[in-house]
C-alpha cells in the first residue's frame, strides 16, 4: 500500500518536470528570433518601474523634507521674533524704569528772571526732576546763583564755547539750539527741551510716557502754514522747495518744546541734519532772514521732520499760549501742562529750591571815617572770630536781597553771592 502511494507520487513529479521542460523549450523557440528580448525587456521594465518608484519616493521625501524645513524655519523665525519682541519689550520697560527724562533749557542774561520762574515751576511740580541749564549769555553772577539751585546742572559755564562751530553766536538767530540738543542728548540720553520763557503747570508724567514710547516729542500750534515764515534759502539748502506738497499748508513744528530719546535713527534723521544746518551760513540764519520772514531753528526743524518719513503725531494738546486757559490758581493742576508765556509769568519765582549753600565767613566792619567796609580777613575753611560784634552782611538765597544786620561773631554767607556783596559794600564806601 505504501509502495503504491510512493510510485504515484513519483509519477506526478515526473509529469510536472516533463511539462516544465516542454514549456521551457517552447519559450526558447519563441524568443529565438530576438534573443535580447529575453534578457533586456524584463530588466528595462523593472528599471522603469524602479525609477518611477524611486522618483516618487524621492519626491515624497523632498516634499516632506521641505515641508519640515519650512515648518521648522517658520517655527524658528517665529521663536526668534518672539524672543526679540520680548527682549525689546523688556528693554523698553527697563529703559522706562531706568531712563530719567531730564528737563533742558537755555538762557541769556535777559531771560534770567524768566529762567528762575521756569526752574521754580519744575521744582514745584517735579521736585526730584533733574534740570540742565545752558549758558548762552548769562552773567557770571547769574551763573553763580544757578549753581545753588536744587537738581540743576549748569553747562557752558563761561558762555557758548569757541569750539562750537556755529554759523552765528547771536542768541536770537538760534544756531546754538542744535548744539544744546546734541550735548544734552549725549549727556542724558532722554531729554525734554523747553524755552526758559515757559513754565510747567502740571505733572509731566503724560509727556514722559509719550516721549519714552515714541522716542521723540513734538508740538505744533504757532501757525497753519510753515512756508509763510520760512526763508527760501533754507529750503534750498535742504534741496527742497516751498511749493512742495509736503510743506504747503502744513504747520511748523515748535522749537520751544521738543523731546528726544537717544537712538541711531533719531540721531541720523533729525539731530545730525539739524546740527549741520546750524554750522552753515545758508541754512538756519541765511542772509536776508529776520523774524519777519523766517523762524530760524523752527523752519529748519520743520523741513527736516516733514522730509524724514517719520509718522509723527504732534501733541499740541499739552501746551497753551493763553493764560485764560490755565487754572486761576497756579499751584493747582491745569488742563495744559506747559504754558508758553514768553517771559510773562512770575507765578513760580517763590518756588525756587536752593541747595544747602556753601558758606564762607564774611564780615562788614564799621569804620568811623567811612560807612561799611569789607574785611580782608575771610576764609572758606574757618569762621572769622571777631573780638567785637560788628555790622555784617546777612545773605539769604538771592544776591539781590542783601541786608545789613547786627550779627554775632563770624557770619557765614553764601559764597555764590560773595562778589555781589562785595560790589554793594564797595558802592557804600565814602571817599574821605
């Protein structure tokens, strides 16, 4: 039984092999006319299919790769942008916390009384605010007084430096102002410049916020068309023309109130062109210009700002030229922060703050032959001890308020007004 099944299995295997041999013979006979077909066609077909598959695979890989890289680059750029924005935001916040906006002004001898009122107004509303005063024609006695005002830095102690190569040193031609702005920005980084003829009528917080956010602060309000009081030569200096639409029927930017935060952009777009203008005889005060046909620094500033491409918003809502707009009580907050009074205000003279004065002993001795005569014995390090009581000068604060009183031995006086006291004493001496 088992042998039978084995023989049957062998016959089946034999039949299969026979049919396979027959098939191979027929296949060889069929392709004998074109032997290359046997070997190349299947290979070519495989190659074509493989190539197509590879290309599709490569395409898919490239697609996924580029998509991934694109998404990765987008993610990376987004992350970098977010970090930079956050960094900028943090830096801005730190800048707001660390940057102190310094009040800057300038004055000549004619404006000294107005300067005292202006500084007094800052002392009243912003007690801790630092103030920088530039000397553009003050007397030495006035400079000595300023040294004893609270929180005040005096610049150009001996007047406008010779090293400042300005076209004109006439204070009324305003070539000095760009030099003041440049030095103030370099020194303090964040400044608010105001003319000394103005005064402060409210806290400066709102102006500070705008200045630190925008990096600049400007106002309009003096005219409706800057070309009406702008000398043609100033326009030509900047390569411009009065008739251009960017200037026509546009108000001037005021030179009496402007603010800056130190930056590369502000320096290149505004400060440097303004400084170069002040050095040229053709620009800020050209030949033939006067207050009748020209606004000097304001004309130059307005041309620069309108040509800068900056999107500037003028904050004229903070200023007024009319005292009627102010609170009748100057010690109460007004709607307008700055009153551009042009030396017409004296509301804050009494609010001027003085430092602890540097004192020197100073004696006026009574003489039988003359009136009061200065003692030649005084020193900055020790009290002059007199054996007898004498009539001595008692100086408190302002050199203009000098009184002669009976005083104890060795009276200390403010050194800042020593020269003035000496002049008054000398004037009171009678010739024998």
